[in-house]
């Protein structure tokens, strides 16, 4: 069996989907995307597929990963690793379908029957967040994450940090102590402000604080973690186990949040999950993406003991009304109950993509860019 063709589809809201086809008619899907750099990643995927995969046996997943990564003198980074990630997902999808088993069976079998998932909640103030929290709790979610709603000046006035604390308090008071609540600084905060804010949030029993510092300041995580009892996490802007290595060796985080569409796909994320287990670090995969990426991420989670919680943003509690699950032939495949998604049992990634719907939506112009924020003085702010 050989790979004979590929297609790429840019679909709303900001996703890129890859279709890999074999000469035996088996098709695999992947989701290679850097949000805001869709066309750049599209070109990278084409270069990798045409340069390394056409007329090759798709079942050699480990070899193809090494070839696409290691054979390039210039390697790593968000664009190349995200392109590789989507290709790797599609190769594993083909491999699972060829053997007629879900991918997690090829990764050693399932270690859990269902995966706890969290819901991102947004709002501009404490009242809005409380209302959204009530709705999500009633929908069955038991874990939540929110982030800083606005830019944060490097030296913050007390009123700004107090507003942030009030927002966290509103969520905690609404969902109760039985729910997990994570808070994402989104890399928007300077080190002195981050420490001040983390200490003010100590009493709210947060499951984690994500990206307290931007990835360029990864050496500052150890300082923060030594001065708080709140678990710190990061990872959505790290692109291989090599990027995560200093976090493990310095005992700088308690949780990592790799993204299966950025970190090198299923192959690399599985290795990273095993590495995290060695250092007693939990894995909470990042995934504010589409159903292909979520399915790929879950395949790793069902086979990895260190994966304890999964992000999703697809309204899995109400699949018939979710506009993003329409990309699947069966929108109910992510069976959701009591905060959990049940284990996927169908071959490959465990989903069936609705090609007609994808081809129709791909006629829409899609080229999303991240917002550009400024502080009051006109200087650039972190988004």
C-alpha cells in the first residue's frame, strides 16, 4: 500500500484539514494548523507530502516522522511541526483503518474507558462569567478554564489584578468545590505581575495556572513554581519533547499542555506523555480546534496514563446543535456524559469525516489572524 494523493481544505472557523489517500482506497485525515498562519502551513504540508510521502508505505509512521523531522537541516518551530503533526495524524488514521482498530489499540491499548474534558468559558466581567459557568455546569461539565480577558501592562495597578481575582472567584463560587477550574494567563503577564497574581489566587483551589509566562521566558517557571502551591502548566506553544525537556529537568511545572496539531502529532505526543510520566507530570492536552484534532488527541489520552484531562471546544454536550460537529458524518461520536467523553472504538481516529460538508465549507474564504492588542500608551501588548 502506498500514498498516492493528498488534498488540503481550509474550513471555518480557522482550520486546515488534510486528506491522505492510498492506492488501496484507505483515506486518512489530519488537522495541520497554526491559527493565523493557515496558508503558510498549507505550503509546508505540500512540501513535506510531495517531498517525502507520495508513493511511500503509510504504515511506517515512526520512519516517516523521523524523515520529515530529522532529514531537514532546519527543523522544529510552529510551522514545520504543525505541518508534520497533521500529516502524522493522517498516517495513524490510515494505519488504524488498515488494521481495523482504533489508534489507541496500536499505542498499547486503552488505559481508561472515558476521558474527563473541560470547557473554556469567556466573559468580560465577573457577572458574565458566573452566568456562563451556571449554563456549562447545567450542561454536565465538571471542569473549566478561562483566561485573562484583556491586556495586562507589565506593571499592573491593584485594581486590575483585583478584577481578575474577582472573575476567578465568580467561577469558583458558581461551579462549587467539586469542579476543576483552570486559569490561563495566556503568556500576557510579566514575571513580577505573574507572581503577585498567582499568590492572590491561592485561596481558590485552582487545578492549574496555564502559561503564567510566555514561552520565551521558560526559565522563569521554576521561580514561580517554587513560590506557589497552585500547579503551573504550559505547552501549547512548545513544539517537541525537546522544547519540554528543561521544564521536566528543572521541576518547573506540574502539568504540560501539548497540542496534537503543534507538537508533532500522535507519534510525538505519545512519547511526550511517556516522558511526563517519568517526571510525575500530568498531561492536559490543549485542543481548541476541530473534531479531527480532538479525535487524534483523545487517541493518545485513551492509551496514556499521564493524560488526565482534555480540552475541547466543540459543544460535545449538544452534538446535534454544534456547528463544528457538522464536519462529521456522526456528530454524536464524542459521546458525552457527566463531564466525560466515552472511549472512541471505531477504526483509525475513531471518526468519519463528512467529505461533502468539508468540500462545501472549503469554498468559503478562510484566513483568520490573531488580534493585535495595544496598551493605553500605544505599545504592543501580548494577546
